[in-house]
C-alpha cells in the first residue's frame, strides 16, 4: 500500500468513470445489514476486486453501489474489509481513502456488535459517540502524506457531534429508540472471552466489535464527517447473560433490527441532501 495518495486517486478515477455521478455521502453496511440496501434503486455496482489497488472482501460481498433514494444519489459500500481477514490496517481503510478522493463529505458506518452496557438488549440500536482502539495495528502508522491529512489528527470529535445532535432529535420525532455509546474495536475473528468482555466493559466501552475504528480514524484523517450506528446482536455483560454465539446468530439479529435503522438512515439521506 505504498503511495496511498496515488493509488486512491487512481481508484477514485476508475469509480468516477464507471458511475459518472458526484456523491456527498457514502454508507458502509456491516454484518447482516446489507438488507438496508433493499430500500434503494441500485443504478450500478462495482466489485471491490475490480477497483484498482483494492482487494476483494473474503467475508462480505465487497461492492461499491450507486444508489438512489427519492432522487438523491449516494454511494453504498456493501460490506467492508476486516483486519482479521489478513489485510493490513492501511488495506482495511483504503475504501475510506477512495471516498475522500471522490470528494465526499460524509460517511455513515454501520456494524453489528456485542453489548457490554447492562442496559442494552438484543437488537438495541446505538449511535456511536466515541471509540476505544484495541486493534493491534494503527492505520496511520508509518510516513504521513500531507496530501491525505495531518500527521497527528485530532480525534476529539471523531463522531461528529453536530450530526449526532440532529440524528438524536430526529429519532425522537420518529419514535425510534436510539441510545448513544462507546464502541471498542477488537481484532477478531474469535469472539471475546468472558474475561475480555469484563475488561472491555471496565475500561468504558458499551459495545465491542471487529471493525469501524480503523475506518473512523482514517475518515477523520481525511476530513470526512462521520456518523456511526451499531446494532447489538449479542449481549456480553454481565457474565451471566453471555450465551454461545455464532455468526449466523449475529446476522439473524441484525436482519431483524435493520428496519428501524433503515427508517432513520433514509431520513438522514434526505436531511444531508437539503
């Protein structure tokens, strides 16, 4: 991933030629949340593997989609790359570099997570307001290219506060239960042990998952404004609530909770366009 700037520009040029549309918003779908895309007209799609310098996801579909909702064009990334797939942190976050090179202003990230807040239940919808980085590799490690962003990007408003305020207000108006919480990024692919869940809860996280944190770091490095939603698909704290969990369980719970998230996302798409 040497010369990230050049490679992201080449990837963006390829997507521009394919879609021939200017976008301001991209949505990244997490595990079990590709059903969110059912609400939209898909005008065109490009597989990750067809984009220059971008590897194909081994777990999610891995596609760039040109979507339209009520006349609004936006990008959707049907799936993402994960560190546990064997990619470096820079490779995992390369799609964010492409979004920046495309000139986008906003990125909306979604994921499935394990709930560490005792008040959270299965299917809880949470607006992420901060994160704890427990990943073993930092996506900004190494020489910094000032064309991409500052050497030491500030992370005090990583999950844009102004946008969160607007979203919380709309959730109330739409009668959608929406909590706020801190997300911890863990490398995976094994789920955490009860002792690890207890540790992550103790250090201040409300949720834990295997994505999002590297993407949000790079989005802030690029100057993109971030919105992030998590659906709690398994309850991990206190210890007596832990149940054996499979990836099928995670996807099934995410599928069931997706409709209420879809209502909110559709509203945001229109709001950010105005």
